[in-house]
C-alpha cells in the first residue's frame, strides 16, 4: 500500500516539472471544456429544422441582363410557365428570400402602426402563390395566397400587402392571448394594416443567424414579386428527377429567353442549387468552427499526453537507483507502477482543480462577449475525466518501463 506523503515529498524536489505539467493540465481542461461546449452548441444549431421538405427541391437564381421595370413581369410569367411544363416538375414558384438563403430582407412588424416599443423583427419573404407548396411548408391555420392576390412591383413602391402569412412563433408573439388569424399587423413603417390569412407551423429565416437567435423562425410571407431584385425560382421535382431538372431547368429558361444571368459559380454564388446545398452553405461557418474546435481539442490532448510521457520518462531515468533500491527491499513491479500512477494522479488532481476554475472564468467571459451558453457542469465533469484518464494512460508506458528495472542493474548504475 503506497503512502501519499513520500510521493508529495518527492514532488517537492521536482517543483518546476510538477508545476509545468499541472499548468498544462489546467489550461487543457479549461480550453477543451469550453471548446467542446461550443462544438455541441454549433452542432445543435446546424441541425435545426428549416420547415422545408428539403428533398427534391431545386433553387434557380435569375437576374435579367437588359429588361427593367414593367417589362420584367411577362418574362417572369413565361419562365414560370416554362418550368411548370417540364417533365418531372411538381410545382414551381418565384420568391425573393427563402429559408437559409444567406441574406435578404428583414423588417419590423407590430400590431399597432409605428409602434417601435413593441415591434418585432423578422425575415420578409416575397413570394407568389406557389412558393409554400414548393417549400412543402405546413399551414396550421388559414389559407395560402390566391393567384389574384399576388402583385408585381419594385422595392421602391412596394407598400404594405393587403394579406400576409406568418410563422406560428411570430404570430404567437404578436398575439399571445388569441389567434392572429384574421388580425391586422403593420409591416415596417407602413400605416396600412395587413390581414393575417395564414399561419405556417415553422419556417427558418433567410439567414442561419446566431446560434442563440430566438427569432430564427420569425418569418412573414407577402404575396409580392419584386421585379427589380434578383429572384429565385423554387422548383419541387418528382421523386428521382432532381438531378435531371438541375440541368433541364436552366437550359429551358435560356431557351425561352437568353437575356438573363444565372450565376455559374459554386457555393453561395451558385445559380443552381439543391436545398441540401443551400443548407450546407448556410451553416458552413458553424460546421467549420465545430471542426476547428474539435481539432484544437484533440491537438491539446495529444500535447498534454506527450508532456506527461516526457516528464515521467525523465523522472524514471533520474530515479533508476531509487527504483532499484525499492526493488531490492521487496517492492514488486506492481508497486513501482502504482507509485508513478499515484504521482501523476496527484499532479493531475491539482491541475484539474485549477483548470475547473479557469474553465468557469473562461465560460463567463465567452457568455459576456459572445452570448454563449454557460458551461455545463457535465462538460466540466467529462473533460476532467478525459484529461485524468489520458494522464494515467500516458504515465503507464514509462511506469511499466520503470517496473522492469532490475535491482542489480539499478544499484550498479550508481
């Protein structure tokens, strides 16, 4: 049975090495606990639902190269007719702004005109009567737009829509005590009310937003086509037809009118994307940060383990004579291994105690500066267990090497 006091006495004679490893363990714990907490938050963020039936949905961006003003309206009608006649198309609509687009139009909305004290801010999507079916969004109350309610205008003369559709969360926030269906709302600074005719169960905003953004699904849809903005055609394909439509759709549009621009870039600049690609692009930053934080945590753990192996190996080399004497006095190989494991346990325990305090302080700073969640005690516990087990595993190899030192060899080396 090993005693702690002799081990502590030995550590006092190696203060520098003990402090270095203890500090390394403390910093590792503080960083990886917060890093993994951030990773979990980001993964939760990028897995949020969009409210869209994401399979079999194609997005085609379109800009006109020479047509302006009212001349665009018949061109849009021709495009929609062309897309809807393609084999494999279920439904096609046009929209300026759609979930996870990566930028768009935000606007204030309230239940009273010019009410800045109680107004909310949500994503403003301008859509025709076919966009909701194309997205596969679910209406929980009311109805969709009618074709005769959709108007074509430009962003300078848009005004307030006569009717509007809201997401369930936005509707409940505006009218917490009763249904918003049939009630007036005021969009932007317009003194003219818009009547809520439909409520969608859930729909993500135009931007992925902050992970802590509680207004992520505050969305309002207006029966409007903005002719002076680059719109997107949302095309829902029949099962198994998406890839074919990704080629046939743009080709048919160019055939109908070549005086247009459909970007040929990649990523966010791509003119033709499946909604899976839209989602991947929208959450690219979150995914990249999660990967970076995970890699950083792994590197820190490897460096810490390497430091423990190096220091323990150095101490084994220094104590060969001491180990030999203990073996000569009857210490078993198990006793030698236990000695070094206990020694590392004590160093790690001290480092983890300091590291826990540092982790909480770092978490408080992240909460204050970046609106992160407070570090969970569970992450602190798992992080401490991981670092402790890693330290013990790193110590085991040099400890086993020490246990193989023979009494004769050790005593002769003096």
